[in-house]
C-alpha cells in the first residue's frame, strides 16, 4: 500500500486509555527508549477532532512538530486517552495509517480509576457533586468533543471505565498482535518489568534502567474557582469578557493558553489528599461494572486477578 503523504507523520503507536490509569507515566517511560518518540504534547486529540477530515495536512504538520526530537524513530506515539472511546478513531486509523499500528492499553481497577478521575476534576474545581450523583449525571452519555472542559479534560466518569465495551471494538478491527494490555497496578509495582514487556511487544530491545518520573498527579487547588475562571477567560468563553479578550494579541493568547494551566496548578496546589472511597460506595461502583468486567475477561482472555473487587 502506498504511503498517504497527507498523514505520513502520523503516529504508529497509541496509548489510548484509560484516563487516570497511568497513561502519562507509561508515555514518559516508553519515551526513554532510543527507538521510540512519544509526542511532546501528551494528548493532542487530533484524530478525534471534528475537523479531522478537512485538516489532515494541518495535523500532519503538527505531528511532525510533536516528533521533532526524534523524526527517524521507529515508533512515534500518541497517548490521548480519549481515543479509546471516541467515535471515528478506529475508522480514521484504519483509513489513514498504512504502517503496522500498535496499541498499548493500560487499565486500572475501574473502581479506583473512576474515583481518581472524579477527584482529579473535583480538585481542579470542575466537579461539585457527590460521587454517586456525578457518576449518574452522564452515566449513559458517550463523550464527544463538545463536552470538553476548559482544562482540556472530559467527565463521562462511568463510560471511561467500560473497558470491555470499548476494547471489544479494537479486537474486532485489529489483529491481536497489534494490541497489548497492561495493568496500572503492575506498572506501579514494577515499572521496569512492565516497560520491557511493552518493548518486547514492540519487538524492541529491553532497557536496563529507567529514569524516575512522576506524571499527572491528582491535586487539590487552593482556589479552584479562580483557576476555572482564568481558564475560561483564556479560551474566550466568558461572554462579558469577550470584548477584552479580542484585544489580546494572538501570540499572547497562544502563550497564555499553553502555559496558564500548568502555572496555576503549580503555584496554588495544596498538600491535601482526597479521602478514601467508602466501602458502601465501592460496592455500588463495583455493581455498575460487573457486567462489563465479564465482557472484558471474555474479550481479552485475561482474568485480572489483581482486581480483588471482581474476583
């Protein structure tokens, strides 16, 4: 098959999910291998953007920039977690990436994942409901780009944990030798071992040691409402402030959008940790995922014995 020049710089390695399951950590670990270049922007979302079909050449150029550190790398990776469950991703990959694409899914006990996801957004001021109310609010709504929050994330807490539902689509569209499943719990316990398992899957030589990293921690901010307001302003989404926003030079807008979130988080984060999930709520969430867990085991052939809630 001839290479599609309009997508020639697209990645051939994806870490498509799930959110709050260690994708940022795995992204950084794989990036330490000399034959892998993970995108400098961890979650570009390009392939699920609404304008994808009309902007392939633009995204091809953007990907080239994201992989500029190692343009000749054997694998170029994109870790947009939303790819796991957003419509059109699989179809667009099949239509536009002609080389042998690989997928590494890192999964976490769905109960712990959903609670971490909830507190990640609550700590940033994007969630005010209790855990059950927050989960129920959009339980049956699949995410789309119109529901993206100002900080560039999505809620859809329940849908992100339906691993069986989403992985079944990948196994139906790709060969098993293109898909690798690893567990957050295993990666946390032995990062070098699990990283090398991923490298074996990619048919790359193992590495002997890893540089220590700490990626995408959940934080609780001192002034979450201020954080949200500043983000909304930088995106021009506060109606009363739009006249002022229009006066800001384009270059300054771009700089503010790129750096504001990280700066505010670093300067206003607290040392607080979120409370443990109650046993009653844990059992309630476990019940929500019971059927999907059975599907997950069937689809992957894995027993997921580390997830004691389900075994």
